[in-house]
C-alpha cells in the first residue's frame, strides 16, 4: 500500500483530537525510559491493563534499572512476577536485561530490527519499544490495532480480519503493517501519540465483539462505521 487511503487524513485528525482529550493516564506513558517501557510491554502481552497497573510499580520498585534486573537471579525475578502469570515473559525479560547489559552496554536499542533479535521481542514489541521509548516513527500493530485498521480502511468483504487461510493471513498481516507505517504522522511526537491513540481506540471503542460505532470519534472516516 504505497498511497494513503482517501479517508486517512480525516481519520488521523479525528483520532488525535479524541486522544488528546480522552487519553488513558498510564504510568508507562509518562516515561521515555526504554527499560520501563519494555517492562510494561512484556507485562501487557496477554494481560489486561488494569491488572498490569497493580504489578508494574511493584516490579519496578524491586528492579528499578535494567542493571538491577540483569544482576538478579531467576528466583527473585519469578517472585516479583508472582500473580501475573505466563512466567515465560518474566524469564524472557530477565534474559533481555542480561543480553542488553552484556552486548549493548546496558542501553536498550532503538532500532526495531535490532530489538527483534532480543529474547521475547517479536515484531509488535520491537515496534512498541522503538515508538514509545524513543519516539521512532515505527508502527506497532497488536490485535487491537489490526482490528481498528481493518475496519476503518478495508472495504467489507475484503477484510484484514476474517479468512483463516494461512497465505491470506500472511498477506493481510503485511498489508496492515504497511498501512500502519504509511499512516504515521511525520512528527515523532505526533507519531507517538498516534500509536497510543490507535491502542486506546481498539481497547475502549472499537472493541472485538461489538464495536461502539455510535460513540466512535472516527466514525465519519471509518469504512465500517460510516456504512452502519
Ligand atoms: S466507527 Fe466502529 S468500526 Fe469504525 S473504528 Fe469506530 S468503532 Fe471501529
């Protein structure tokens, strides 16, 4: 997708306006510390925001820096993660800290391709750390964002969501990542807001089962919402 869809500008303006008035107040949004952003992203893989809000400060009190985490033993890391579940994430985060200290001088990289080489970091998490910690113009497409973009920009019947065919899914994934990259505003700060705004819209309005189109701020620019 080399050109922006016709409804893109309208969608972006409406989304940013809504986000600036209604953004969720989340502790990992008030920092650009890459370690703190990485901790939040690992916790948010497979866990709801409300639950992460309980555990995030506790973990950071126990391991305030990437060096502190890298120096600790697996038992202490697991204890600090206790209650969040999916302990594989804690083990990966621990390994990431050790790798960053050993191979990157303690500085989490800012480039998505390098980030993807770290333990537990897939394409989404790499994009999210680059975008949210370093304000890089990097797309970060999770399930919520893919759903919003699919509904807003792909005509019904050719949905980014839908087919279970593996090849179709692969080309759908490529299309949604490309679209997410094309939509990013040029200013790094605004790109940061835009990525956060897509996540908020997917989590609060354009939800999986019953999208709340009647109260959606981008409805007039959405190919699904406008046709309802
Ligand atoms: S109008 Fe409906 S389908 Fe479109 S983005 Fe908003 S909630 Fe989602």
